[in-house]
C-alpha cells in the first residue's frame, strides 16, 4: 500500500486541505447521486496528489489498462448472467426444468 505522506508532514498545508476537501466534497456529491460532480472533485484531489508524488502515480498509471481489462471482463460476465436470468424469468418452471434435464 502506498504511503502518501499526507499525515506525515511531507505535503504543504494547502495541499493537504485541497485533498481532504476534495475527498469530503466527493463523498457528499456521490451520496447525493451527483456522480459527474463527484468524479470531478475526486479528480482534483488526485491531481494534487499526483503533482506531489509523481513517481508513485507513474506505477499506478502503468497498471491501469490491466485493471480496466479485468473490470470489463467482470462487467461482461454480469451482463451475460443478467441476460440469462431475464430469459429464465420469462419461461415457466416446467420449461426450465426440462432444459436442465429434469
């Protein structure tokens, strides 16, 4: 896990305030279901952290395509499962039982 140094005194006070404020604002915005504004507030905090710790964010940036690939696989699996559930909901119990060999 990364040690950002936010509490350790390595960052200027105003940068700590911006990061903490953006995290707090993003939390409130997400809870109010204002997702685009929440993403923007999160981006502000991440931009400040990235400017303070560029070497740590470089490693994260390099691994992002792998994370997105995994996330897409999970989403495709969920979509297929949802489609099967929807199709099964439209059939009678007898038809479903016959399909599985009962």
